[in-house]
C-alpha cells in the first residue's frame, strides 16, 4: 500500500481538491478513486480558520467512509469541534468561530446532517495511525517513540497539542518542547499542527503543516517514496503565523 499524507487543511477545500487531483486521484461523478490504489491520510485539523470547514467535513467523510480510499486521524481543532457538537461548553474562539458561523447559517436539517457526519467520522478515527508496511506513524502534533502503542490521556494530549510546557508566549500560544530533536525511533513520524514555511525533517520525523490557511502551501508527504507534493494557498499570507525552530 502507498500513502499520500496531507497536512492541516483548516477548511481550505479548494487547495485540498487541487492537491488531491495533483496526486492523481480521480472522480467519476460519484466517487473518488486512485488508478494505482493509493490511499489518502488526513492528519487532523481539517476544520476551523479557513473558508469551507463544513465542505471539508463532507469531503473527508466521503473519502473515508463512503469511498474508503482515505484515513483520518483528528487534531486539536477536530477534538474541540467534536466536543462542541456533543453539546459541551467550549469557548468559541481560536479558530472554531469560523466553523460555528458556517454551521449556524445552515437550516436545521442540514445542521443535523453535518453534525452527525462529523461525530461519526471522529468516533471511527484512531488517535494516531500506524502504517507498518511503510514504517510510519501519523500523529497530528507528533508522538514520542516510547508513546507509540499507548492511548492514555498523557499520550492523547501530546498527539493533539504537542509537547507543551504549560507556559505561554506573549501572544498566548503555548510554549512547546522540540520533541523531534530527541526522537530516535526507526519509523517515520509524520505530523503537522505547527505551521512552518518549509517542511521540517529531523530524525525520521517530518512536519508537513505548511500553513495553507495562512497563505503558504498545502502539502502531502508520499510514502514509501518519501516525496513532498505541494499546491499554493489561495489565502492571504500572514508571515507572523509561522514557527521558526531553533537550530
């Protein structure tokens, strides 16, 4: 099996469709397929911040559950939207407000459809994906080698939010440890969560969140080829949103 792992889409459906097409996936009027039976993998945060989060939910639902040519693992934004749809008291800020605005504008019947699709998609998802035949693990914010195989709350926090210290930057973003520097496993760890201008590869890990929603690119990492395929973003460029790792 060969895989195309797509970074954080954040509601940028036009770029996502362009990337899927560039990767060779085709649509026959009803279903998506790949002539070489490749599989898509979405590494979380398909919603929030961008223009078309609800269309992304419908697209990923179709690819994963109807056409069965994709896998999906959630990110922190997915987790928050799931809790919102369950009726939990979540703060409608830090990105989810765009999805909630889209959702609130729909008639009740369509709201129920979207809500049920996302809840179903989320509940069938693994916290992180193990792809043994290409020696890879796909985890939204990454995963430590000694956490692979665990699914407890500590690992869940790490996979969704990264290796947070508890402290915050002046702008409110959490300060995270650079876990990839200490990674010593043999499997690829493919992750996103932290927007970077160029894919960051270190110790058999690769961050492929190229900040599409902030105007840079949407990326897919292909395995076993170990190649990166990108399309340009159609969103306004926001330079201040990108992380620079210390060398």
